[in-house]
C-alpha cells in the first residue's frame, strides 16, 4: 500500500467514487474529525473537502469552484464548519456528481452540491434546503447520497429519514414507511429493486 492523499493527521478519506467510463478518474471526500476517549469531540475542520485524481489516485487536486467556501463557513475558532461529505456519481452520465455536506458544528444539513462537468464547477442543487426534513442532529452518522443508475436527476439523501428528489434536488419528498437511520442504498443490477440499509 502507498498513501497518496494526505491532508493532516486529523483527516481521513470517508467516501470514494470512480468514473465508470474512465476508472482512472477518482473522487474522494475527506473528513477532519477528532474523537478521543476523553475531552471534546470535533467533527469538522479545514481538512474536510472534495478531491479529484485523473491518474488512478497517484496525485490529487482539491476541488472548489462552487463548493462551500471554508473561509466563509467557519466556527467560532476559525475552522471550516464542514463535517462529513458524501459523494455520488451518475452511472449513466458520469460527468454528473453530487456532494452532500454535513454541518460539522450543528450536525445537520449544510447542503447538496452538483457538478455537471466532472467536478470542474459546482452549484447548490438544493437552494431551498428541502432535503433538510430528512435530517437529524447527528448527521455525521449518515452523510450518504445516491443517484439512480439510469437517471442523474433522481437522487436519494440518506440520514435519519430517506429523502428522494426526481428533479436533481429542486424538490424533495421524505419516503414514507421506511425504518429510520439510513446507512446504505443500492440498486439491483437490473434497476428494478432498491435496497436501503438501516
């Protein structure tokens, strides 16, 4: 093994997605967190971010250009409020990616951001924060986003509840009849069944 992405000694990679048409292009989310047996817990910091590699993970660049700005969203000590970040890439349209940001201070919903050009630029896919209805105040525990393999506008956000958007994040519906605490979501190979792990 060789370590190729290192931010600082309090940060690790939490999510990883590959471009299905070009697996040399890899996206990673890093998460800065400190949780010792005693003392305060910190689940956010400047090390949290989204990264891209175009050489199968040998080298990395941190992405921005529309993603939340760590210089603006800060806690009282000047650290970025970014906590866990979930990533998803569209199988049918790999230039489309989603990044789900958890507020590391409140442990709630910070926002869902979308790129349609392979991560070069991003925009807020949920400016009205409609997915927030699915969130609890311990969202570091979840932090997942998934995309329908056939439709890049069908998006699921996994938190205490399961929220679904059929228009790329413009509006959301919390899915009824599901048990709480959603940690995983996969489609069957033929796309006819969705399994939610909770």
